[in-house]
């Protein structure tokens, strides 16, 4: 049975694009046996929304301004539930979700750093800066479950190192990180879907 994904985004959506491509590909040939039933953004100007629309995926804009976090997340949880996801994927989503949300939806998050490092926004810049100061020798990319309100923290599904090379600039390093993310995310979604309990798997 084909799984249903809801993807939460806030920006460019290159990782959403990777998911769209993987779900369009034959599962027998490396594709994901999944459908993206909705893309939700907290920002109306997120380019990710245009990518979703171009692929014929329903979109929702859920602005967070002027609403308290608890109410926002309850409403978000309901909106997402209406698209019946088996898995919620945070692909460049820039808000912390409350425990209420993640208690209702199995949720995974993509973060452009090694597990346990450079949590929060600006992780690529922080890692690059640390490399320039000889504090680290490699960066990384990870996807983890979101069990609570911890920032970029939770049981790791997949992670991969991203090397630095002599002469790297922030741009060349960022490009390598994003390139790595696009495969790590697909692998993580595949793994997370396989790990859903058999009793509830796709039992919508
Ligand atoms: C990615 O680097 C992701 O790890 C981080 O935000 C960025 C989103 O990129 N959380 P995009 O919108 O998928 O292009």
C-alpha cells in the first residue's frame, strides 16, 4: 500500500523537490512508494509552495504570526490530520513543534549537521565557521525522529558525513550539504515508513 506523506516547509524546498522526484519514480527502481498528500508552509512566500503546485500537490499556508504556540500547533495538527499522513516530514521547516503536534503525528526532521552538533538555525554557516577555526574536520547531515520540543534532537534515522575540501567557500560547502541532504532524506523516509508499526501501517 502506498504511504501518505505531509511535508512541512518554510523556504526554498529543494528537499521537497527531492521527495517529489522520489515519489514519482518507480519503487522497484529506487523510488519511494509514497504520495505527498499536502505541503504546508508557515510562510506564504516560500518557493516550496510553487514547487508543490507545479507538481499538483495541495498546499496550505499556516501563518504563525499573532497566534500563541499551543493554539497554532493544535490547529496545525488538525490541518495536517485532514490529509491523513502516515508520516510528517519537516523539510526546511523553521519552527519548533510542540509535544501536542508530535504526539499526534509521527514526525521526522532534516538537519544540516552531524547528530548533536550546531542545533538551530544557521547550522551550515556555524559548521563552516568551526571548520575555518580548526574546530571540526567534517560536517554532516542527519534526519531524526521528533519526539518532543527538543531542537534538532531525537533518535537518529540516518546521518552522513559531509567533508570539507581545501579551498571550500561557504557556497561550495552549502552546495555539498544540500546535495547530500537530497539522498539522505529519501533514505530516511524509506526507513521511517518501514519502521511504522505493522498494526497501524497505512491503516487509515
Ligand atoms: C535544509 O538545509 C534543511 O536541512 C534545513 O533547511 C534547509 C532547507 O532547504 N532545515 P530547502 O528548503 O529544502 O531547499
